[in-house]
DNA sequence: ACATTACATTCCGATATAGGAATATGTCAA
DNA sequence: TTGACATATTCCTATATCGGAATGTAATGT
């Protein structure tokens, strides 16, 4: 089996950086394809293909006006992603607290003198 | 060019549903590989391969204890994802407000009798 | 009708995947 | 040492991608 289709869900669709850029660009207001091409400096067919993927998973909405098609981000479709990531919030806060506590404990134990070459692998110097 | 590597960033890594399951399972506490295999009902090599990807992008941390390796989700690495999705929050709230306003406007105008089959394609009834 | 504009789709090629099977590595135990 | 256990890696194949080039399609202007 290969990797899941980009159109299988929002997670796969936003894995592509350009698609994320497009979503950000189209978040506030609807824009024709040409403006996306100009603004992001991509090839037109490339933009069309990305928009197709985004449309298939419901991340953008399209409206025809004359010969142009106006796209806009359907922000609600990004919510599940936000919520999934949010389920980890309490855990990263936990970790941050641990780092903070460790730093404070070390500070109480007295200052540490500089080593000549700060070694990024040594985490002993935080704070 | 093909699709970006799953190890290129967290967005690509979490595109795979099983990897999301693994991250959720390992969020609270560290677990050996065997438990993940048992809990999620996957093949052991498959789990090892997913863990490799997650480790490469920093989404999990590993610690060796005897002959087993304990993995735990590095929740902080999920934060960028949460924050990116969060930049769209005001937009989906906007959309929700519009829906709400429309509903209230309709309520003020008096109750509408049920149409036999609510057709989602008909947008002609707003206001 | 014809040219032009605005997009979408198709065809191509290189690459990266995920699962399955088999195998390799590393650690503990007798 | 030998063997059992825990995990990782390799090899394989089918598939799906992304970009680029070329082409298709639909609406507008003259």
C-alpha cells in the first residue's frame, strides 16, 4: 500500500506547504486563481491542482463569477485539526512546567560558570 | 518531484492516521513498543517504522531500558501544528456568527413552514 | 466567428511512500 | 555459549504523489 491520498482528509491535504500557503492567503476573503498565482509565485496549473485537492476535502469553497472562479478558505474544515492538536496541550504545558521547575531548582543551587564553548547538547545551562 | 518526505516536518508525519493514534497513545506516559503493538493491533515492524518517522521529526522521544525501548510523545512538537490551525480560528468564528445571525434573522421574520424535503442546494431563502 | 482571457485537466517522469515477509541487531537468562 | 525476547531494518511491490509541459474548456470581447 502506498501513502494515503492527499484527498483522504484535511491532515493529508495540509501536509503540502504550498497548500498551507494557499489556505492562509484565502482565509480572509475570496480571490480568483490568478491572484493566487501572482501572490504566491506558483505556476497556474500547480495552483489549480492544489485547489482541486483542497476543494475535495472541503478546505476551500468555490464560486464562479464570469470567467473567473473565486476561492475562499473554509476555515471550519481546519477546526478538527486544531482540536486534535489541542488534545496535547495539557501535555506540553506539563513539559514546560517541568523544564521551568528544573531551571528554578538549578538556580537555587547557585550559578554555574560558563564553559568555554557552549555545547548545544548540554542542557545544563538553561536560565 | 514527488510528495514531500514524511520526515520533512510534523505536518507530513501526522498525515498518517496510525501515527496519530500512536501519538495519542504515547501522550500521557512512556510505553514500550510491544504495548503499542498490542494496544493498537498493528504489526510490530509497522509500529517500529512509524516510530522511526515520528522520532525523525521530533514527535516522540525514546529511552532504552534493558532490552526494551520506551517511547513517549513530545507534545511540544505538536504545538506548531496547533498554532497554525489556530490562525484560522477568528475566521471560523466569523462564519459561525454569520450562520447564527442568519438563523436569528429568520426567526424574527416568523416561523417558516417545513418544506417537504429540505434541499441544501437552495440558498434562495436567506433573509 | 475568432481571438483572448481564466482556469482545469492530462500526460509524463522521478520519487517516496505503507504494508508484508524475512532478516538483522541487541539484550538478558540459563 | 546458546537461546529467547524486544525491537529495528531491509527488500519487495503497488500506488500516489508533485512539478512541468502541453492541451482542453468555458466565458468574454470585438
